[in-house]
C-alpha cells in the first residue's frame, strides 16, 4: 500500500478524491441559478403581455415585496440554525397554535 492512497494507514485522504475548489462566488451563483431556474424566462414573456411597458415597474414592485420575506428567512435561519421550514420557525417563535395555522396553509396550498 502506498501512503496517502486508498487504504493508506497514515490518515491522509485518498488521492483519488476530487479537489475542493468551489469558492464563495461559485456557490453564490449556483444558488441564484437554482432559485431562478428556467421559470424566469417564461415569467417575463407572460408578464410582458399583461403589464406591457410597466414590466420593469411590476418586477421592481414584486422584488420590493419579496425583500422583507427574504430578510425574515435569513434572520430566522441564523437565529435557529437547524433544518426546517417556515413551520419550524413559527413553532419556535409564535407557538404551536400559529404553527398549526401555517402548516395547514402549506398543506392546503400544496407547497
């Protein structure tokens, strides 16, 4: 057996593993691309027919409405660092009654 290879006894990682080379910007852009997806291209076409020349204003208004929600999710995720959804956050912050309402809404909505 060679040292550092698969099955090596020196505690070094095997040499056939991939190099970890993702940096901050790589992960950030990967996350943005995952969230945006291909749906943004369809949305612009449909919204362009409905909003007409006010398309930029409509997207700016929608972004302004989504910003507080994103900031709340970020704050709750840093305050309670565990895997979960909005149900878990509401159960921790507001209690079981409001968590039931949120959970029921998520089930009815089909999320």
